[in-house]
C-alpha cells in the first residue's frame, strides 16, 4: 500500500520486501482481488488507495483491516465465528460448502483465510491440526455483522413467492409477441464493450444522452468525458449500442435512441431494459430460465452449452449476463451460487424463449430412413451429431443407434473408429493418432437407458478389462446418458473413464468452434484427465481470442485519424494491451500479445508489419481471415494424397500400453523460460532469432529483463 501510494501507475513492477525479484504490479493486484483496499481509474491505468486503506496505514489496526476484508470477502468473519472451540481446515471447508453454499472443491480458500487470520493474530494453529480463536479474534467477532445460515435459507425460499411484473410498454409488448424463432437464433453472442462497464446505469446514461440526437463526435466526446475512456473505446460503445438496437443512425453522422429504447427510458422500469436486451442478446432470458436451480457461473455455462450448443458462450459471456440479471433484481446471489428471484421467475414465464437444442431429436425416429425435421435442417453438422448422441443415449430399445451416433461423433473428432459390438466384445474401439510413432487405442462401452441413468447393476466392470485385453486396447471409456454415484466410484477403482452423452455432445460442438488435436482430446477419454482437457481448451480459446482482439485493436488504430496523425496508425505492445484490456475479464498479458504479433507477422499471414518498436496492420481483418482460410484450403486439398490415418500400411503397430507416456514431465527450474515464448518476444521486437536450436544467452537475459524475471 505504501508503494502504491508513492507511485499509483499499474504498468510497472513491484518487489516484495525481503526479495530481489520484481513482479508485475497488476499480478499483485489481481491476487488480492476486491478486498476493499484499492480502486482503479484513468488512462494510463492508476490504482489508488481507498479511505479504508489509508485509515489502516495511519493506525496500523489489524483488527480494522480484518473488518474491511470481512466486508468484501465471503466467509471471512463467518469462518471466524465457526471455529468455536477448535476445528480443522476440513471441518471449516464442510461448513463453507454445506451451510454457506460455497462450492469449493479443495481446502485452498479456507487455508488462505486462515493464513490471514493467523498473520494478524486472530487465529492460532495447534499441533493437533485444529485452528483455535485467540483473544483478539473473540474481540473482533463482537464488532462484526455476520450472515446467518437462516438468512441464506430465507433468500432461497423468497424466490418461490409470487411477484407482480410490470406490463411492458406498447411497442415493446408488440415486438415481444411477434419475435420469431429465427430472430431469436440470430441474436448477438457477445454483449460488447460499454464505456464505464456494462450495467444498467451506464446503459441508461449513454442512451439518454443520445435520445434527442447526437453526432458521432458529440457522442464520443460525451462518453469519453463522462467515463474517462479514450475515443476509440467511446466509439466501440456506439457500435455496441447500435448492435443492441438501442441507438440508430438517423442522418449522415447523426444518432438517436430507437423507438423501443425511448419507450423504456420513458417507463423507467429496469425490467423493460432486460426485455429489450433479451430481443438482441443471445440467451439472456434463457440464462434466467436456467437459474431455476442454484448454479455457479461454471455450471450455468455448461448447462447453456448443453441446451443451446450453437453459441458456445464462454464463462465470461455468461458472467456478464448474470451480472445484468442480478442488478435488475431478477436473480440473486446466495453464497457462491445464483438463482432467479420471484420477479425473475415471473418474467421468464412471459418471455419468448429460444427452442432448446437438446430437444431437437428426442422424438425423431431412429434409423437411416428417419425423416429430417425442420429443426434438424437448421442445425449444422456438429450440432446434429451432438443432438443425436444425447437423444440416442436414451433409446434403450435400439442400442445400435447409440453406437452409430458415438462412431459418427468420434470420427468428427478425427479419431479412427472400429465398430465391433456383439457378445464378449466391446462396442467400439477408437484409435488416436498422437505422433508418427505413437497411437492410443481405447475400448468404448456404450450403455443406453430410457430413464437416463445407468446404475452399477447395468455395468459389469470385470468384463471391461477382458474386452480391453481382447482388442489390445490401452484404456476403457464408459459412455451413457448419465450414471449414479456407485458407477463413478467403481470406475475410479478400475481406472475406467466415465463420460456422459451430454459431455461428449458438448465436446463435439466446442470442437467445431475451437478444434483440438488428438493428443489433446485424449484427456477426454482417460480417467481423471478432464481437468487437463478443460485447461487445454480454455488456453486454446484464449489464444484464438487474443489473435482476434489484437487484429481488431490494430485495425481501429489504422483507421483513427488521431492515431494516424500522432503514430502513423501503429501500436506497440503496451498500446495494444490498453486497447484490449476492457474486452476480457482477465486482460491479455504482454507475452500473449507478443505471441499474437509473432503469428500475424509470419510470412504466410503477413497481416502485421514491424515499424521500429511499433506494429501496424497491413490489410483489413477480412482479408487476413481470407488468407488463413486459403492456407487451410491448401492443406485440406493435400489430404487425399496423404496416407489415410486408418490405412494399416501407413500406421506402424504400437504395443499396447506404450502408446503414450503418462509420466509427469520433469519440472523446469523456477527461473527457466520457454524457448517458444522467447522467440515470439524476439520476433515481436524485430530482433533476429533462429527458428530452432539453442538460444543465445544474451537474448534470454534480455527477455527476462523485459518481463521482470530473475536473471542468473
């Protein structure tokens, strides 16, 4: 806090007392989160101390500091009150989960809170593993206002009460009654950037300012001055409001509120804002509908992906929607989960909702000659594959239909499929090409159930190992509509992976947007490896998003008269970070931007050119995308000339059990760097670097110095 008080700039390094290695200050700020001690403002970004932080610096009162934390962090003072005569970390975690609804899957969050309390003398750790209150902790408790479990239960029960819903204005009511399924499907996926943040107050201020008519320059000046953002960000807000049908162009360079937006400005009802946004923002009302049961953001994201596989909403997309619903009083946070309120439940019943994608094929007859429904025709191939996997998993009268659906899904994921079926045989065997010398064979056991739940009575685990040996497979995966807890327990003992039909369907749809390679997808089919797959998918999606954000930022700069006058429309890494930081919950870091620039600068793409220490885009984004598509087409055209993956002559045999080495990679020294990161940084800086081989020590030292890493 003293360091920040002396120098409030965020874009710098910070060195912890007692250490010699500087770290990025923004990483420090991210780690402390919203603890009530810091606020951010301005450009360049600055961090300021709150009045509470200054009071602590002036007094040194650690009890006051803990009270500030309690006001901003869940289960802080409540944990202190729960300790009683002494509890273990595990005991406290059970209370957090069972009593306060915090869905923690490890002891990490409890340990962090205990460390803070121990460091300030409020708790002490005994040799028997229990945490106990100190006298200081007891004194602090007397001054805290705590959330009681009964309050949380009352919140849950309140959502079952009836609520009176205000009637929508005339034009809005007419639009809601006439919206079609096709229009609902065509809604925007991304909310977009709103100056000051996407909340009701900022939306109302921006639309109200433009209601009577403003020129582009007047709107940009208003947004930039009101919310302290740059002109490019203000112009992004204008595009977002147009995309949400809140503003419309009424002249050569004039904008005004749309008739629907003018109506809800007049009504003053926040529910009307949500009604309007629901017509233009994909799955807003559908997310409210899904909050019928308590969900955290991760669970809600997965649920929406299963119901509406077309969109591929990210967790950030879903979090933004939930924030709007909570602010409007249509949803509420109870502990670490969210559910709709009584008002939200009433509103859902009055909104036109998009047809769910997981119901398209439930009543469709099976077999190759089955008629194709109108809903099927509107779906893409991966969506149809995903819907068939889910639907056929419950068709217990036709188990072969499920096997065919699984075979089609695995082929779409670029896996070789052998269909066996029959007595004493597994249903499918899939082979994943991992490298020129490595394959992995996985036996697939498919189980259907009309009620949608496979029990341990339906699975003979002893036979799974026999099937695996018979087909020379390395692993076994069990797939069905869903499984009871005993199946998961037995599968864990036998090291059998368990996969639900919905999980596989979601993977197919996600793969259609962000394809993974077989050596990455193998984690989907191995016991205990799904967390690794999620990390891989998230990292790949983030790299893709980084490329898009960097291109967009550079294209805007290349068409901004002010940027062109002062910088020739070129940006350096820091400029790109500033332009993109508001687009993501966790802004891109320097390394991610450098990797994106290195890729775009590759001669095959040539979308970015180096200009001294800056970078400039060389073509419109549409042409860069076209060049990448042409590269993809060239690769695809050569596939017919290449050996097939399932051609025995082109596939060297791999002994069972040796297809992939699952042993952990030896950990690198803490001061080691990834050569790929060094090369990406060097290319972004315009420095010569060899494509392979050993990197010069001088280059590694410069890289470490630029990134605040310790130098040997």
